[in-house]
C-alpha cells in the first residue's frame, strides 16, 4: 500500500511535465503561425501593383529583384517561403532559378528567330511590283489572287499580300498635293449650280423630282421645276428657260453640277454646247463638290411648313415651292452673305444694307460707349465664293486585256493547268 502511494506520487510529476511541454510546443506553433500571418498580411500590402506569375510570362529584371526583396522581408518576419510564393503567385522553383546569376535576366527578348517560311527580300520586291502594276490598280488582294490563279501564277496568300502592303505603307511618304483649278464668282450670272432632289410623292414609294438652278455668287434661286420623272430632257429645257427668262449671256456662264445621269445626258450636253455654257462636274469620290445647292436643299427640307409625310399632288408641291422661293429670295437672311437676302446680293443692294447697319451700330456705341468693351460688329460684304472646276472630265473606257498581262517581264510562263482552247470568259476587264 505504501509502495503504491509512492509510485503514484512519483508518476504525477512526470505527467505534468509532459503536458507542460506539449502546451509549450502548441504555443510555439500558434506563435509561429501568428507571426507568419502577420508577415503575409504585410507582404500583401507591399506587393500591391506587382504583377508576377503565370506560365510563360515575361518578367523584367526589376520585377525579379522586387520579388527577391519582398520574399526576404517576409521570411525575416516569420513567413515560410512556400506561403509567401503562393501569395505572390510565383512558384518556389522559379524563385530558386531566378537567384542564379546566369538566369537573372530573361533571355527571350534577346532571341531573334527567323520563320522558316519567311519571304526573302527579292521575292518581296517582286510581289510588291505585281501589286503596284497597272493591272492591279483598284483591285484588292482578294481580287488579285484568283485572277493570278487563273493566269497559272501563285505568289502568296491574301493575308500575306495585305501584310506586305501594310508594311510598305508604314514608311512615311512625302505628301503630294495636286493642284485644283478653282473659279471665283465675283458677280452674278458667272457661276451657276444646279441639282435634282427627291420629294415624297402622294403615294408611298412614289417621288417627285425638284430641278433647281441657283446663282452661286448671290445664292439666289434662278429657276426651278417639279416633274414626276428624272430625265436629261427636262433638265435641258429648264436651263434654256432660265437663261431666256433672266436674259443671261450664256457664253460667260459656268454651270456646276455633279455626275448624275441627267447631268451627263446627251440632250443636256447638246443644249449646253448650243448655248455656249461651260459645264463643270464634281470630282470623282468627292461628295461635297456641289455643296452650295446641297446646302440650299437642306434649308428647303428644314422649313417648319415642309410636309412631314408627303406632298398630296404635284400641284401642291409646286404651290409650296413657289412660296418657298419667294421667301428665300426676298426674306431669308443668308448667313454666308453677311445676313442679307439673296435678292439684295444679286441686285447689288447688299452694300447699302450693310452700310446702314454699320452706321446704326456706330450711333448706338456713341450714345452708350460703356456697354461696348470692344469694337462694334463689322458689317462687311461676303467674300467671293470659289468652287473647284473640272471642265473636261476624263471618261476612261475599260479596256479588255488578257490575263498574261499580269506576268511581269522575265517571268517564265508555266505550263497551262487545263487543256483545250481558252474560253471566252478568260479575259480581264
């Protein structure tokens, strides 16, 4: 009994020491985990804005040195390398490789690889000469490649042709400004402009055609007609009528218009030649060459009383147009004319109107000069309008040529891909 009690008294201190040591180990682990968590929180704050990680990603030497710095600080504060690397998004093996002096820099930017299917300089010059040849003008590579294939010629794919053209355009070329002939209208009846616009007819899908002639110098409407069809004969009759009614010397007149079908019609050309009028057409691809009459059409269709839906009849359209012409010529203060009416400008009354306004402003300034911090408004006549002139448009007829014309000089002809006589459709137009 005494021995059992002695054994019990001796065993209790050993169990208490073991538990104390176990508690101390757990406390050290918790303290270590707490220090690691604190170090990782600090690392996450310091690593803001640092984008690293990702397979195959290119990292600059600055980013690599920054990663080394942050890892050393985090490990000194109690964080494990694996946990810190996981937080930064980079593997420990990558960090170990970056520590080697030979791998401190990424060698990929210094490597120049030449594709095995690269086109050499000689072949590139030859392809560009074909693309810039006379037969390729106005054609895209999607049109050139099948035409070359029909001629038994293969140069490259469409994407390669586009890439070569883009590389050539990247080199700056000197800007060549082509001189444009222009004519200034310094008096009435020197330069007229005319065009045709659509008016919605009485029924859905039907239109009325407004033929309108204006004097560019004064912006005055010289004549107009509304018809149910668009024809060169109607236009020629309008020009003859306007010249006769206004008693204009047609031999001193330049008529500006676009390249529409009625403007280039045979009847219209004969009429202008008989009257002695010089025609001037818009340049190809330039949509604002006939801007004066187009601006007038915008003013016409922006009027408050312009029908929102459609005109009830041709007679109703003519009645409305008559009221508009009277308002436009006599009452409309044109902004490009110094805010005088087209009639005042046409008949030479604009200088008197502007001088009267200038005297009014001078009197107002003399009565109360404190209200004028600057000089009064300058009421001056408008400048002479200028338009580009193209009196002899070139009408180039498309010429037929055989597909052998695609072959540059010195190109050996390949054996034909098909036998038999060539078909009639094997010509390029």
